[in-house]
C-alpha cells in the first residue's frame, strides 16, 4: 500500500544488506523517512541514492554511540515512529564443545545487547514524540528461536532471548501508558546475497539450494521483499493493536515435523 507510512520516521539497524536493506527500501517506498545504520559506507551509498534514506555509521553494541545517534534522530527528524532492530551476526559461533568465550561474547554483544540498546533507545525517543508516546518496534529474531541449531549455539540462544526481550518491553510500554508496540519476527531461510554466495561456493550449488529450499514445506526460501513487507505492516497503523507478538515467516518450517 503506497504511502501508508507517509509522515513516519523509521530507524533500521544493520541496513546495508540482506533483510535490513530490504526493509530500508520497503519502508522508504511506503513513504517513511528512513535512517539506517551499519559499518559499510560503500554498501550504504547506493541504497541512499535509490531511496533518499540517511546512513549513519554505527555499531549497535556501542552503548556510548547511541547518544549521538538518538540526538541526531531528534534533531534531524523530530520524532521516531518505527524501529527495526535487525543487526545481527553469526561469526565465531560454534557448538557447546567448540565455541570460545570470545566468540560467545561477541555474538551476545551484537545479537542481544545490541538489540536491547536499540529497543531501549527507540522507546526513549518514541516516548517524546509530538502528540504523545507512540511507535512500533520490530525485532528481527529467527526461526532458530524455536528450532535451535547444534553448531550455532550462541546465535540460537540470542534469537530466543530477544523474543522474550520484546515481550517484556511490550508489557512494560503498555503498562506505562505508552502506545508503543513491540513485536518480533522469526524468519526462516531468506534468499539474501549472503545465502546465494554460500550456495554458489559449495561443490554442488544445486544440491545446496535444494537443501535450503527443502527446509520449508513450501519448498522455497523466503524473498527479502516478503520479510520487509511484514516489517512494514507491523510498523503501520493497520497493526495498531499488535504488540508482544512473535510472527513466524518461515514457510511452515517450524509448524510441524518434516516428513510426518
């Protein structure tokens, strides 16, 4: 629905690729003014050129840096209506036997502490919106919050934890009298450029693709645009009574037992 986000201001963390980039493009197309973060200026430049969005180099786990980012949103945009806590990593993960303390901590810093700081600072800005405390916060979790991976333990743990974080924040905001909603999305395998690179680097790319597609009863991967559409809906006024929820977008991957 074109322009359904007209007049709204949105923040997207980790917006220089994958689902984050898709969200920047969709929110902008729907009329929102978008500010997005990341660490790759070269990836951000074409997104800014295409959408008119504003890029800020920023790491979500850097608590001190949130002050300047929040101040800029207040100064340049005057409000915040949508925050998509999307930034996340898998690097240096492992199993319960192989993961190092350094790897564990680096993933928790981004995937859990970074999400907490995103939600915390978004609520603080939204609380001061002209017209009263309103807004929508969306957390990017994963289907692995429901189906943990043995070799990606820290990723699975953090994606489970942020769902609880979202429910706690939704509860708090409602009880505080804020019309600020907090929800989590749980995507399955999404055909991002990163996934394409992984598939194409395998000895048999076709078999790798079939493996990823076979994880869903719909026998395909999600499109970035489909996940971005869910983010845009949850950020819109059409979802005004949706808070504290967790929404799978995984083609029924977690709905039952495969093959049964």
